[in-house]
C-alpha cells in the first residue's frame, strides 16, 4: 500500500528534482498502523496546500537551512514554515516511522528528534517562535565514515522515533532533522534539513516536557558539531544542540 501512494505522489515533485539538488524530505509518517502525509516541497504549488500533519515550508528546491540562518525562525521548521493543519495520532511509548523520499549518501551527518508542547490549543495555530523543544533522540557518527544518515539509507529511508512512554497526552510538534556535513569543514557549510510534524499523543503518561528551548537557540555556526570535517580520521563527534536528552523518566 505504501508503494502505491508513493508512486502516485511522485509527479508532485518529480518535475522539480534535478540530479544536482536531490536531497530529500519526509514523505510519509506511519503511526499506530496508519499512514500520514508529510510536507512534499511540491505542495507549495497547490493552493490551498493539503491539510496534513506536516508543516508547510517554502523549499521547492528540497533545500536546506544554512548556519547563517540558525538564529532565524527558518531553522525552526524549515524556510517560512507554517503549522500543519492535521495531526498524527500516536500512543505514548510507541514508535513512529518517518519515511524519507530519498537521501543522498554524500550527505552524511546526525539525525536528531525534538518535541515541543503546543498546549491545549493544539498545534495548528502554534507560534513557532514560542515553541520550546527538548531533544528526545539523537544518532550521529558510528565508526569510520559511517553515520546515522547511512543507517537511514540502509533502512530504505525509514527512520524510527520512539515517543517517551511517560509523556502526558496532548498536542506536540515533532521536529525531525538531518544535518548534512559534507561541506561542514567550511564555516556555513553545514546543511540543516528540519521537518515538523504535528502529533496528538494519547496514553496514560503524566510527564510534561520541561527545560525546552526555542529552536533558534539550538546551534551556532561555529559549534564543534556544525563546523566539522567528516573527511579526516574521526574519533568522536559532538552532536550539536541541547546536551541532554529528555526521556520522561
Ligand atoms: Cu544536498
């Protein structure tokens, strides 16, 4: 079933892809056995855009947010993003799958997931500048020149995110991001590919997220994990962003 939807949606973006700019985006989200649509950059040309959990973004080139914009609201949920008007239903403690539409193997780097609480009003009217995110997962350098992004490619471009089991029910934004480091040995050479997805979390959890920060405070262009040479011999990688992971325990 996934394949048929996948094929049907190819033309939306197909005309825009050139081999030189073929990065990727989250095309589907699978949660509690259901399929949801992510933001396809080609949706920009639909008026109005479809009502989906994925936040809109002005990225018809399937492009990235540059470190020059890391203090700018574009880093929050990609360029000129506006909230998705629907949401993904997911049970706390379960794992959702993010299905990327391709990813180039040259674009090595970390994959990081964040959550922000939208409050009782839900996320469709959220002010992105007010969202306070906690990091819930991060994967990065593994060994040699093997990175989390290589795991994504090996797993047919699927990435799994576990929603903390104790998270209290409510409306949240999942901020999912790959930071590509192929040009990151130069200042402003890293490429952030953030995507936001609205979640409606259900379950018996009671923990509110705490200690979150606005995404405009995550990264600086000279952070050691942003200005980083992936082509030398790597012995460790300092994952950028908040140093602690919110587990809900
Ligand atoms: Cu690229």
